[in-house]
C-alpha cells in the first residue's frame, strides 16, 4: 500500500524521490513514518519478520517488476539465502550484493531499500526505510522508480583487479549476476551466468576466520603482552584486516557520495561502524617533519635533550659494533630485559626511535652500557622528547585532516585504499580503507596491534 501511494503521487512529479518525500502528501508521509516505526521495533525482537513485509509486497508484483537483492553481512549466509529465495520465487531475478555497494547511491537511480543503515538516510537520498539490526537484509528496486540495476563491474567497492582470484574479467568480487534469467538492466537483454563463477566469487571474499597472531617484535614486556584487550576484527578492502578496540573510537571519513569526496573527518565509536564505512588510520612516514616540529616545541631545550638521547644510543651502538646482536641480546636479558631481540636492538639504536617502550628494558640498556648513574636524567629527557613528538604528530594530523576536506576519493573506491599526506608540507601519512565485514564477537588482542591495518597475505597471518 505504501509503495502504491508513492507511485500514485510520484507519477506526476520529478524523479528525485528522496527530495520529494520531504514534500509528500500527508497520507504518504504518515505511511512512511509507520513503516519506519515498525522497523524500529524489529530491533527489540528475537524473530525478524522483515522477510514477510518485503516479500508480501514483492509477491503482489508481476514478473519483471522487481529485483531481489541479497544483502548479506556474513559470507556464509549467502548460499542459504539464495536457496530460500529461489525456492519461493523461481521466476525472480536475483542479484547478490554486498552491503558496501549500498552506500553508493548515485549508481542506482531511484531505490527503495530495506537496509542497510540509518546513518545515510538523509534528505535528497533514495534510502527511505531504516534498517533493523539483522544479520540478513533485503532490498528490492521496483521498476516504476526507474531503478537502474548496475552491472557487476559498475559496482564500487572491490579493491581487486579484474580477473584476480579466479573471478572472470569484468566481474566484481562482491557481486555476480548468478540468476535464473538475469537481464542487463541497461540493455534489457538476457545475460547467461558465467560457468562456475558462483562458488568462485564466494570463495574469493575475505572471511572473518583470520587467525590472530601477535606481532613478534613489538616493544613491550611479557606482562603487558599477557594483558590483552577486547577488540573487533574488521576486514577491510585492499586485503587488509584491522583490530578496533571494544568501547573505543576510530577516525571516520564523512563522504559526499554524489561527488565521491571527503566532507569531514570525525571520531566515532567502534560500535557505530558498519559495512561500507571509510576509516582512516596512521601510516608510516613523516618522521623528519615530526621531529622538526617536536624540536620547535621543545625550544631551547631541544639540543640538550637530543644530546642526552644520542649519548645512550651511541653507547648501545658501540656494544653492538664490538660484539654482535646475539651476544648483546643475551647480555641485555641478563640485565633484566625480556624483549632484547635483534629487531628491537636495531630499533633502539636508530635515531628514529625515541626509546624503549618500557622502563624495564630501558634500565637494562643503561646498566649494560654503564650509564645507570644518569638514569633519572636520561629517563626525563626521553619523557620530554616523547611528549613533544606526540604533540607534533597530533598537530600535523590535524593539518592533514583539514586539508582532506574536499579531496576526491576516487582511488579509495577504485583501489580499496587511498593514502593522504606524504608531501613536503605534510609528510605524516594516513591511509583510508572501506569496511567489508565486522566480527560479531570480540576477541582478545595485544593493545599494540590495535588500529594498525595488516595485509592479510602478510607472513604474520600465516
């Protein structure tokens, strides 16, 4: 009834449904509010009756009047959902779709969407329904809204090159026209499904079963490593995974979907993150500028503090030069350090490193190098330098975020990731990714692994 009222009213109006709904007749607006209220109640119910409301409307349509989109937040639910719909609707055209594609409204034309998130229900968009918190949602696009069903290669969100992982040329890893009688929505001609692609595209998707392995050379004591924190495993585009702290926050890009550009950078709670969101993380680079800004903040004390820093690093470097990393590691462990690995010792000797992350290892170095009498002086200098670096990094990050406003995000949608910064003016780098899936359960991870995207193929994940 709701869609019939909208159709009746829209027939004499312009094609911008989202904008027109703000000026709709009272009868239409009332029914929309009723539908939204009904969907709000679903969040409190154990059994999700979303299927009944959506399918009841679809059943009233003739063949070809509606598409059913399979919107799954979990890969393993795709096949059962597809089978359910094919059993009940043998003549329906099925179009599997990942939630990430639903955030790109401009490629759809006009849509009636049951899902995926209320965050993008704004004036001028075509998302007119709010979504219950369900693991499986559905969308349908009646043709009387002039819906343009995109071809698979029109969909945004896949970071992978065409033909990768067994997916045929031109196919997205997040969608495929595997249907009984699919049609090209633009040309209206039948399209035969490619052989053996159905299982291939499902297998190509990242799974939420990546084994978590802590980094072997983090700069921390075993006691700290033994105190993991709860986090959510998040699969990102470009074959990356990240761990977000339970109850924490993360940098989120606000996007103008029509122009695909950044409008703001905000910190949001991890609980608010959903599939398709664009997240921003710190990347490597910019050490020179951070140190330069830090020295400006330290003022006249910068030279004295840097000399103190060079003193203990030079002493440690001389020990390495006269022995080897293996012997120095053994000696440092004898003096109380439990993390004196080759990688950490090399890191401590570098001027890019401020100092060991724990005072226990730092004290072991000073005792080993005969500098224990300067312990308090060196510790205080290290504390001041570290605080200055943190403040400098925060200032550069703020400038970077300000310069990101209005920047095109074409590379983010085409490649799955996009870097910002890395210039002479702003050397510190940030990297943006799109969210594909979020684990429903939290797991225990080292705090040193939070908010650092890892490549899934990296050896640390084998």
